[in-house]
C-alpha cells in the first residue's frame, strides 16, 4: 500500500512511477525520448520527433468531439538533478525512488522530478485512456526546459496545428497562470594567478550547508539564504581583517536553483588562528539569527584543512571577492500591477574553479518587464566586468504577456467553479515557462498553465501534494469535456 501506483488517480501515478525509472537529466533526455516514442507506437498513435528531440503524440477526437478545436497539452521531459551531499545517486543511470510521506510524495535524497514529470504522466494517462471524452489532442513533450529552454527555442512553427495550449508545468493547484517572467543568464569568467602559501599559515575549510535552496524564480522572494552570498561576505570581511588567503571557492550547481551549499579553502596566519575561528563563529551567529525563520537547518562550519601549496594571488583574490560582494542577489523589484508578484530578480547561482587559471560564476536574471530584465543583467555584468572578468550573456527568453480576455481562461474558470464550488486564482508567475516562446512561434495561441501543488522544486526536498494530483487531473478533464465552448 506504500507504492505510489496505489494512489489516485491510478493511471497518472502509474505513469509517473514508470518515468521515475527512466533517467532524464537536462540535455541527456535520450532514454525518455525513446520511452515516449515506444509509448506512441504501442498505442497506435501518430508520433513524431523533431530534430532537437521534442516529441509530439497525436490522438484523434472521441465520438461527438470531432468538430471541436484541437487542444495542445504540453510538458517538458527533463528534470533538475539535485541530491543531498551523502547521496550516491547517479542521475544518468539510476531510477528516482519516490516515497509516500504523509500527504506528500517526495524522493529518497534527490529531486523527485515532479517538475515536470507530473505533467508528462498526466498526458500519458490521457493518451492511453479509452474512456476520457476529448477533442483532437496534440501532446507536446519538450526537451531541456530547465537549462536553456532548448526544445521550445527550436520548435518549428509548423510542428503544431492546435491553437489552444494548456501548459502542465505550474506548481499550485487552484491557480491558473496566464503570464510569466522572461529570463537571461549572465556568466562571468575570471582568470587568476597563484602565489605560494605563506609560511606559518593554518588552513581551514569554511562550509555552509543545510539550506533550503529552491527554485530561483518561484522561491526567490521566500527569504531563503544564498550559500554563495553568505560565504562571499564572510571571506570579503575576513580578507580585510585577517588578510586571509583563498585557495578555492565552490558553491551552487544549476543557474535556476538557489544554491544550498558552498565551501572555501582559506589560509590564515597561525598567530591569528584563534581570533579567526572566533570571527567565523560570530559570523555564524549573525547569519543564523538573520535566517532563523527560513533556514532552521543552516550549518556553517570552520574545519582544519591540509594547507594548500598555493593560494590566489592577492590581486585576484580581491577582484573575486569584490565582484561577489558587489553582485546583487534576490528580489530587485516587485510588480506595480499584480499584488505580491516579483517583477525582477537575480540569482548568484554557482562559483566554480573550472581550470588551473579560470573561475566561472553563473548567474540568472528574471523579469516580467523586458527592459528591466536586461538592466539587471547589465548591473550583474558590471560587478564582474569592473574587476576584469569576461562576460557572456545567454540568448535569453521572452516573458508571457497575460491575456485576461482568453477564451480558454474563461472556460477553465467556469470548469473549476463547477467542480470545486469556488473561484480559482488567476495569476502570473515569476518563474519562466515555455509559453513565451510558444507565443513567438504561434502568435494566435490561446494558453493557460495549470498543475498540482509542488513544493521545494529544484532541490532534494521537492515534493508533490497527493490530493492535488486528482484535483488537477479532474479539472483538466473537465476542460477537455467542455471543448465545444472554445
């Protein structure tokens, strides 16, 4: 009875359990693509794959629905691959292990992949059903949403015939999304030289872990700590007070995840060692108090380490730490038109020593205002460029401008009210969705985005609320049954 296949609706959970067994990291979706192609073939459904890897499975209308508008159901097949530090999980070969935890389903030490595996499983359940009433359906499964929206960017303007699209990548049941932020990534590359570690030096590994992490768009306004910023501030201050050496900094992983952990290898004159350890302990108390409500599991440690042979040259240390301190992070502006919606934000996502002489710092900017998106990207770039870094901006992706007069939205609201006896919330989201890119390719597309309730996505604490899966699924089926109103 602890198997997720026994949960309701069984068809959705059955397919979610199946795809949990199929590795699907971003940019390495070959196995899940093969799974989908085999699924379409086994169900005698017209199935296509485009050059980039997007899969389209078509299902004819059921009897009586032949004259209604075709509806596109869309999800992305890749997942964010994050795991706890003690996990040995290999995302390229190992199955995700879903666990029922009270009213939720989570995974064993890794991201669950409910983002957007729940959307994929829902599409498969509808495609396989012999009893659901619906118009002609085109199920679009896109690749690499999480690390570049590659599938949506490469989608051809003749791949779809439907002009009504329901994106299944939202994370709050009872909310219908009609707009999202656009985004751009800014990457700084800093070259560095080293110098010999001074004699009479003691070395420490300064590390922070146990942070919440989360989605760099949807969770950016929830007060979670950024591990990279906490370590950067500590090192910047300590460099002025103790003239510490910095041998290495490593923190964060994905551009769209708030970094949960970071560490640095530093040196300090042995005569100042006691004062330095006390300084770190005092800093720990400060940040623990600052984030006492949002980061109860924060753990900042200073542990003795083997003394490195070399450290960053003083000039390079200063340029790196000055850049990290100057780099903004978090919410930059709130929307002036929609209550409680973040308009503009930026995330200091990762710090990596990638070569013997290079450091790469990845950041991600989002905004529902195109001009503001580029402005904050330039501010971030300048923090590093002024310290000698080379800057690279990604192509970026557009936001999705809300259409409150959407016919699909009207039908969805009425379906929700009839089933649940209350109004759904109609909102825009600060996270990025593929809808903005779809609108560029298909300007006449009428779109909404819906989904079950997910929490802590892009982190090993990711979970989906069991009861909301059935609510979301039945709501979606109601929209399909009312296709004649579109």
